[in-house]
C-alpha cells in the first residue's frame, strides 16, 4: 500500500523554516572556509563577504600547520579526547547499569544526589583546589577526569539500558555470565545507539576543552588545540594592533592576511568534529528518538 503525502501549507512552511535555519548555521562556517582559501590580495576587496574563493590558495593552511604549536595542540587534543571518551563511556555505563537495578540499596538517595548535581555545581575554585590536592595540576588527567560522568548523559543512558529485554539478561545469568560481562557483552551492544549518542556529546565536550585546560595546564607543550589557537589569535591581534607584524617570522609565509589566518585556525579547530559527526549521525538520530519516546 502506497501512502501519498500531500504538501500542506504547514509542511511547506516548516520545510522553508528549517532550510533557512540550516543556512543561517552553515553560512558562518562556509564563510570562514572561503576566506581561508582566498588569496591575500582579494580579501580586503571582498571584505569577507565573497561566496567563492578568489585567487584560490592553500598557503594559509600550510603556514599555520608549519607552526609546531599547532601540531602539538592537535596531538594533545586527540589524546585528551580519546582518553576522556574512554573514561566517560566506561564510568557512565557502569553507573547507569547499577542504577537501573530496582533492588539497589539506597537507589532513591543516589538518584536524588545525581539530580542535585544537575542543578548545582561546586564552581571553579573548589575544582581547582581539588585538582591541586590530588596533585593533578599541569597533568592531562586534570582535564580528562573533569566531569568523567555527566549526570544528564547518565540519565539518558539509563533510559536505554532500561529498554534492554530482561529475558536477555536472565538468560545470560543462567549461562553463568558475571554482571560485568553482561554489561559489556549484552547491555552495551543492544544499547549501541545510546552509547553513540553520549559519545558524540562527550567527544565534542573534550575537543572543545579550553577554559579549564588554560587554568590547569601550565606547560605549553600540554596545551590542547583550542588553547593554542586562542594564544595564536591573541598574539596576531596584538601584533596587528601595534602596527602590523612580519607573518613570515611567525607563520612561515609572507604577506598572509590576518583575517585569512584566523579563518584557517577556526576551520582547523572544527574540522575533526565535522568529519566525525557523519559516522555517528544514524545512531545519533536513532538515539535521540529512542531516548525521548517510549515504545
């Protein structure tokens, strides 16, 4: 049976609104990409509003990537994101699996404490003293372990784990599976959409880590990419403010416009997440729907 969908005025308006909203969100990124690929002699004339790159060149990217700090920042961000994601998924999965058990002693108290942490946070100063007392300052672990378990994502994952058929868990227990084996061999594979959903959230959080990394990590060799790019942009802006600078000395290329350098830094910062997102899109959409609608 073929169901014919008619284009009602409401559906058309909804489509136009969503298209407009998508363009509003995509255009700033596209604009920065065009600026980063535009030749320096055309940037001032275009005033940053051109729709296609004029004098197409990759010199800006070559100059930026020639800065050792950028490479080190990318490696640090990859390390922090990868390690943090593993810690997040393991601890959040363990917590969610324990809290879905109805016979857990003190379960209402635990859930109340979790909800409280969703509303109130200790703040920056207590966090800093905690890291200092744990001797984690200037250590990667200071940013990897921060919010190792996000209470909101924990509740989301609990919703997915509750959807696992109890018969599967009981059959696994009859076969002699331990609780840890049940979690990693039965519950998590069945809830892969939920795992992918919170992985995307956690991954974006760690990749964009900036403020606390700037406070906790004092060694420049440990700075993640976001902190490195912030320092580069601030340095360029200061140099431009006092009367210009020799870009050849700093970035390895001559006559590269400041605007193009800033645009290329923005693209480099967001490109990994944009490349990673399509692989999780199918699970992300499915996970969001299953996490909000009871079947």
